[in-house]
C-alpha cells in the first residue's frame, strides 16, 4: 500500500441513547466506505450540562476509524440520522499505528 502520515487517520467518537441508533450509524458509515471499522460500546454513563441542568444518561458509544479528509462526510452522515439535537462528533488524530492496520484501513475507505 501507499505511504501514510499517521495524522492522515482519525478516531471519531459519537454517542447515542439507543443501541439500534449506534448500529445504524455504524452500518451507514461502513456501507458508504467512510469508516473502516466502527466499534460500539455501552452502555456508558454520561454526565453533562444541558440547558441549565446537569443530566445523566446511559449511552452507546461509537468509535469510528477513518481518515481525516473524510471527517466532513462522516459528520454530515451522522447528523443526517442522529436523534440528538447536538450530537457529539469529535475527531482525534492517530499519532501512531501499525502499518499493516493502517494499510488495511486505507484499502477499506473510499478514495478522496
């Protein structure tokens, strides 16, 4: 495969209150080749301020493995189906990784 700069890759997280919604987000991102892998974990407990109150919620977390240049498309896809008014959509650059795994990821993603 090609030569990659580690920061070409990102880990994106989002959460939702229903496992079925997390699975729907994962499947759409995989089908569109916007993500090479989406791991779903949960429920996790989130505590956060919202509209003047401190909220506590059980949520399902999606950990999305992709490339940085696909972030805009991933964000749009998540927002188009996400039930939250303001969903978490956060990307963190990959500083280091196995060349074999990054090659595999690259092969599973659409070309930009």
